[in-house]
């Protein structure tokens, strides 16, 4: 089973607050469902529905337009499983793997700023299965990464350093890859 998953391991955004933003994921200017580990670029400020002006604290983000885009963010969902009973939303549990943010729901964004930052991605965050010891790069018009046998001349690139099985509770069937930024 392919799962979208993101977990920080060693990132500058853990200690530098200015590298953490809030955003709305969009496709062609329309709010869309967002998944953890989406790689995105900022396209502007979100609208403030209450006052009708721009929200100075919330970005709109979309998939990279080109594999050489700069200023890349990764979506890091900050939520747990939820459900609705009689129009009341309940959030409970420790499930964080396989969740998504509904269209129009704000997501946490971590700006990738330095070489050697590390994070885990699920096997669903790639266009096809990556190979340990090789690389992954941005995909134009898609928030998932594409495996690459070599480092391209330019553009965001991660090395695939290891393949792991991630456990959540008693379930240990999520394939994840340890990624390290090698080119911005």
C-alpha cells in the first residue's frame, strides 16, 4: 500500500521560526486537498475571508512550475484523525500517517533552506519507487518528487539515503525513505 507521509528528522525549520509558514494548497488557483510531503512553491498571499483583504500570515502554494523552482516548501500536516458526529468535529488518537487536509484547510509549511536537511517521505510521495543511493528531484506541475539516477545541473535535489519501515501503533507496514537535501 502506497502512503503519503512526511516526518522531519533534522531541519533548520525546527529552530528557525521564520522558516515555518501557513498556507493553502491550490491547483490552478483553486483550493485543493493537500497531503503531507507535498513539495510546493509560494504563489502569493491568501485572501482573508473575514475582512476581504489579503491574509499577511497565510500563503497560497502550488506544485512547482518547473524542476528548477527555488524557495521550496514541504507540507507538514499538524493534525490527527478526525470525524464528525451530529455536526460536531472530533479529533482524537495518534494517527498521523495517511491523513490529508481538505480543500481550503490551512496546512503547515516548512521552507527548505539548507543543504543536508533530512526528512522521511512515504513511498507515495514519489512518482515511482526511488532507489537507495540515488536521488529525487522536483516534478513540474506535480507536488511529488521524481526519482533520478544522477544529480541534475540545477534544481532542488534530495539523496535517498535509506529505506525504512515506519510503525504507527502496532502497524509496521509503511515504507519510508530517508531523504537528505544535496542541492537547492
